[in-house]
């Protein structure tokens, strides 16, 4: 039976990491994690800039966006 481990910070199963192990290449892991965090920050900034009509087109409410904006960048 295979045991699935998860990366504590990102919640990504170790099997989803390109190296197959979370910590076999710490430099790569750190870079990927920082990249994910930067992308989340950019996405949340983009959500914040949307007006009511844009949100409606995306099927989102202002309340849903506010919930997303309230999350820390390290939360997915």
C-alpha cells in the first residue's frame, strides 16, 4: 500500500512534485513554492480590480471575491 504524503505549506501531494519527493531538491521546491505564492498575490490583485459587471461575467459575487482577498497568500 502506498502512503501519500503532503507538503505542509502547499498541501500538494509529494507524488505531484516533479522530483517525486518534496525535499529531494530543496532549492527547486522553494522556488516553486515562492512562484505559487507570487501567482496567488497577482490573481488576488486582479480580482480586487474587477467591477461588478466583470464579476458577474465570471459568475462571482463581490462576497466571494472578498473571501478570497482575505486569505493569506500562502493559503490556496
